[in-house]
C-alpha cells in the first residue's frame, strides 16, 4: 500500500510549481571553486543550457584530477573547468575517509551529480587489450567469433573478467575480406569497486574507461587533428611505459613496456655510486646512507637523491642546485648516467613500431606524441625522437592556442598542462565512440533493439493518428455541407418561399443522423488519439505498465455518468533523488496537453527491482471538455 505521506510529498511539489513558487530546499547553494592560491588549478565559466556537459575523473597515486567540458549542438567542444587536488598516503583509496574526500571535491567541482555525464578512469595495467581479425559472419555470429578468436590471443577468465569488443570495420587480408575488432578484458573486481565507490557518494558513473581509450577520444573528437594519419603516443610512467598506435583516430595497437622513470632513477643511482666506488652499509636507512662518505668526501646517492636530480632537470621543477652540488653533477653528467635506461626504452619502442609496420604490414609511423609522469624535459624527448628517426610532439591538448581551450590555461606550465591530458580524454568520453567498461556490447545491442521497437511503435501510432485526423476532417467537411444546406433552407423560409414541411423534416433527420454518426466516430477513435498523445509526451525514463480508457458512456451504480479519461499505471526509473521530480514533470506535461484538462496522482511509491529503485505510480487524466 502507498502511504499518504508519499502521495502528499509529490502533490505538494506539484502545488508549488503550479503556484510558481520555489521553496528554499529546492534552491541550489552557490558552489565555491578552488583557486590556485590553495594549491589547486581551477577555471570556471557558466555553460549554456544547450550544451552537454561531461566531467572526467582520474584518481592518481597521490592526486585527484578533474576536467569539465561542454559539447555544443554543432559538435564543438569547450574546456570549462579543471582541478588538481593532492591527497596523502594516509588516506587509503578504499577507506571511508577517501570516499568523503572524493565526494567533497566533486561537490565543489560539480555542485551535484545532476546534469553531468560522469566518466572515470581505472588503471590499464590489468586490462588486456588486443586487436584481432575475424571472418565476415552474420551479426548474430559476431560475438562468438570474436570471443573464440580472442581466447587464442589473450588470457582471461569468464568468471573474473568482463569481456567486451568493438568492431572497427572491414579489412582485406590476403585478398579476403574480414572484420577488424578491438577486444578487451577487465577485472570484474576492479570495475565493481570503482562503480561502488562513486555510487556510495551519490555520483554514479556514466562510464568507466582506461588511458589508451581516453587518448583515442582526443583524436575521435578532433580535439587533436589526426584524420588520415597513422601516429603513435608514448607515455613514460613510474615503473612502466606504454606505446599506443592510432590509425584514422582508432586505437589499433597498445603495448606496455617494463621501463619507466624509476629505471632511469635506478640507473642514475647505481651509475654514480659505482663511479665513485661507494656501496651502502647493510641495512642503512635514507638518513644514514646520505651521510656515508669515503676518503675523497664522495657522498652515497640513494633513490630519493637520484629522483630529485632527475626530476630537477625540468625547468618546470623546483631548483636542485644544492643536490647537484652535493654530488658534483652537472646536467650532462646526469643525462650520461641515465642513458642506458633511455636506450633500453627506445629499443623496446623501436621493436614495437617495427612489429606494427614490418610484421603486420601496416604503413610507416611518421610521428610520436610523448607525455610523461615527470615534468617535461626536452633533451630526453629529443633523444627518443632522434633515436627513432621520427617527428616528435609533446602531447599537450590543453595548449592555450587550441580553439577549444580559448587561452584559459595560459597561466600554467606545459608540464602541468600535459598532466591533465589523460583526464581530459576521459571527459571527452561517450558510449558511442569510447569503450565503456560498465556498458558492454550486449548492453548496446539491447539499447539499440529497444530504440528500434520504440520507433516502430511511434511510427504505427503516428499513422493511426493521421488516419483519425483525416476521418475527423472529412466528417467536419460533411457537417459543414449539411449546415450550409440548412442555412439555405432557412433563408428560403425567411424569404417567404413555400417549402414542403415533409422535405424539411427529411433534411433535418439526415443532418441529425450525420451528426450522431460523427460523434460515434469521434468516440471510437478517441482512445487511439489519447494513446498517441501519451507516446509523444512520455519521456524515456518513464515506462507505462497499464492504461485503462473510460469513454464516459456507461452509468455508474449511483446513476451518474463516469467522466471520460484514462487511468495510467507506470514506473519511473532514474536516480532515486530525482524520481519524484521526473513524475512531477510528466504530470505537468500531460496537464499542458490540449487533450487533457485535469491530471491527478492516485498513488506513488518507491519499489526496488533488482538493485534499482523505481517509483511506481498510478494517475488519472481526464479528457478536455471540448474533446468529449
């Protein structure tokens, strides 16, 4: 049973809207955004209402990055806001403290979850991605063909992984037409943990993706122009690096390389200590080892020292002159010491590019976009480019000259801008062009099938409505003709012309018969017209379960004619916070229709179906008096 309280709360909101008054609890509190003075990058502009707004979320090692973008109806993008907030190692990502921190920052950045497409990014380290070719088969056989072929290329468990794929088009292999597909398998546990985290704080995700797909978004949305080009991107991370290859905006290859910034740090530390002949004492700590010297006053270098020296090479980093002076190292000496690690990294990149071009028979890659987890240092980037013999670019989609950025990032360094590159790509996500780890191929198929059925139903009802309208117009025309005949006869009578009463009686009888028949046709097709009107007015998040039409002809037990109208039963499926608001909006839409003059909610109560909360309702909609 539905409680009176549930009904009254919805009716109360309806009354407020009808009276054009807004209670205080419905007013949104202004949002204060972080400024750069507090250690956070921030920029804010109020978007226009006709734009779709998306927010990208990247939870890094020690920093939360957020980017907000808007898309206009003509598919032009615009950067609206960006923010970077650090959090300490004493706040584990699976803890309640971290969830509270995340919610607080999203509240500041978004002002609430409504009206945004929220996309998150998870680590790509455990997500298997590969590209395969399958024979051309029927649509029903594609999934089985992809799954069978993928199992020969990647290792995944159906119980522990979410398997999905994306068909990228037709290719010719040895003269045979085949279908190219990108397949990926992600750990169910990691995906579910991310979904649960955001749902627990009231910000459910629209999608979840990984870095290679986020970079693909930069090309697919034309944020970075890449049409008719084959290019590669290189990300140099902490413990590993990743090279991705794109053709015409599509990710066609991705490979992880077990070499990164820490390899260079290790090489610098070991190379220096070996050159000065110092080894650390057994079990020494950082504080102890930093004081270890030999007779020549050479200081032992540990990992933290080497990290400061390497990161300090960038002009965007704080000065490390004091550390360099302590170890008597100049910039060129540091580069020489990390050269073996750089060489190993370049050789693995080179083998990947050769495999793509020579082994797989694809066109040569002429450019590489480079980004890194440390601040940008051009000599390292130039070294990689020179060794590979291809043109290099810094992967900097937020450069102020970009028309989508409009100069709002001109006050931050190139290193800070490139650090926002992955989360910008996440913000540009859309299930139509971005692999979504929480919205699979099967989900897309079901959505497409539902849309097709809805379009067919709408088309059929539209045909019925047109037919009914035609009938009504035809009968109106007949009625006008009869009225004109009556008017002519009345004029003849007023002019004193003798008219046979028998003829007048027959004409009047025919007119009455035509009018009665017209009423019958109107009542007969009233139900179809009402259903057609409901189809147009009912939004996608409201599903109608049962419709009962009362045409007002029969008498009730007390002898009164029942009012003509509809009794509608349905459910609202949306975020639990906006269920009643959606129902209110639906009632107002119905009441604004010329077909109905009074719409009243009988019952409304929240029910749970599986893991989804839905608002079940029943309402009455009476036909307007001028229709019945």
